[in-house]
């Protein structure tokens, strides 16, 4: 017999919130706000940003290094790229994020019955800005910024850290996320049951790894599957 569920842990990006506009659209605004014009093409950024993500630098430095290098390579001053990076971060993570349908309803409905936690890959500065923008920062009893506080998902460490903070064993929690490779795989590695909510059109008849539950949308969590 399964242990009763006492905690529900959530992923953040594309599970509870998403961006309203593409990075290209946000870059256009950032160029204007920085007052420097389009110092590099968005396609150039798309082709390079993962290179900088893999470097051992702070989140703010990542964007400033990347945009600064792109500006120099395009024949502009590094300071222009740095100015664009700062405007880009503020525009993207404070003004460009919105909760997904049903997110607030689910969190409100579960708050009285379960301990709520957030386990998200991403730098605290970036993710905290999103949570503040959608007014979710106070919704969770514990937040783990995986990749900074711990190793990133799908490593089991961030899930274990969240459960330790809640003083619960893995079998008493479920994790809700949209990624098989990060969320479902990480939860399974930590011994936590997983709820997979695939993006529209990405559902598979034989998902690998296999989640414990599959839902069409976050609103289906109003009646928990694990009861």
C-alpha cells in the first residue's frame, strides 16, 4: 500500500509559467531600451548561448559575457552588449513571464492539504524574478534552485534537498513537471512519483522514462490522481 501523499513538488518553467514573447522579440525591446540599436542578430545569440551556459560563471555574468562578445564580434563596443544584456534580463524575467492556465488555482487548492515545494533548474536570480513577477514566491515552503544550490535535474540531489527541508521521505511526495529527461527522470532517480504534463503535441504513447501519471493540462490536478 502506497504511503499517503504529504507533499507536491513542482517544476517552474513551462509547468507553472511561460514566456509571453520569444527571445527575439525581447531582444528587440532590449536594444531599444539600451539605446544602442541591434548590435547583433538574434540568430547569433541562439547559436552561442549554450556555450556560455556551460561555463562556471554567475548568471548575470553569463549574459553579459555572451552579449558583450557578440557585440565585439559585430564591430561594436563591449559596453553596448553589456547594456543590452541587462535590459534583456529585466525585460524577459520581470515583464515577459506569465502563469500558465490553472497554476494559481492548483497551488491555492493544494496549499491547505499538502506541503508545496519547487525544484527548478536555473540561477536563483533569474528564477526568483519570475516567481516575483507571477506572485508565486510565497507559495512554496521550500525552493531548490538546481544547478546552483545542488547539481541540476535530472540528478536526484535537488529532490532530496527539497524533501529534507520538508522532513519527508520520497514515497510521500509527487513531482509535477513537463520534461521527461529532466523532471520525470530526476524524480524517478530520487524515488519520487512523477506527474508528466507534456507540451501540446509532444505526448508519446510510450514515454521514456515512464511517468507515474500523465495529464493533458495542469488543471487536471484539481482532483489528484494519487488519492
